[in-house]
């Protein structure tokens, strides 16, 4: 069994690192598990523990999707939270609405059903998870720091491929190992 997920890799640039560093530095007294910038991605599908014999079928579906996919550009904007302001759970960077990204996610979801992966009922909300909140000592200060970047433009990201990853969990944080790469065949 392998713990698998499909994702678009994000390569952080200058503003990304500046905002990320501002958050991690100012919120260093809070119990937040910050995601290593080298692991930043947009999850298209989380499989969880998956029988390795299913990987060739997954790869075949993803190759077909990539064959018809068009390159596009994502805009990463703003910092926000999932959960309530009283009980925040996740710190995220937002992704502007992008019809090509939404179509890619929809194709991943529906085409995987043809090989036995049921719709998990999750609505696709494009975002980058930056931190997972364990405990906040000062919610008011936390919200002030988040609000400083609620309208910050972070970066644009050209997308011309997606990946199937294996997630190897470790105490120090996960390692994401590329199982397969799916480059888009279409030209813009």
C-alpha cells in the first residue's frame, strides 16, 4: 500500500517567501505546524492508502486527462483560514478562480470513477495549505497577522503538468515522492 495523492506543484517565489516568513516569524509563539515550502501544492485528489496494483490504472487515466489539458496560469492571492475565527484550523494562500483549473479537477474526479474511485463528495476549493493550527494562545493577534495579508498578491504560477505523489509520513514532516508526472500535451 502507498499513501497517494494527485497535485499541482507550486514553486514559491520571492513574495511567497516574504509572506510565509512574516507569518511564521510573527506567529512563532503559536502551535502551528507550518508546511515546508518545498511541499507546497494544490491537491487535485487525495487517495490515501492505495493498493500499488491500482497505480497503472490511475496513471492511464491521468495520461488521458493530461493529453487534453491546456496549460494555464494560476494567481495566488490573499491569506485566509479554514474554520471559524474563534476556532481556525488551517492557514491558506488563496487561488483566484480559474476555469481551466476547475475543469482539470472535475476531470480528475469524474474520470477516476471509471476505474472504481468513488466521488468522495468533497467540493474542490483550490488553495495552498500553509499551516495546520494546533493551538492558539492569542487569537486576536493571530487574526491581526492574518489580516495584514488578506488582500496580498503573492505570485503567478504557470501550470503545464500535474503529478501523482506518494506521501511518506515521518515525525519531522512528510516526504512527497513523485510516482509519475503528467505533462499537458495541448498548446495554448
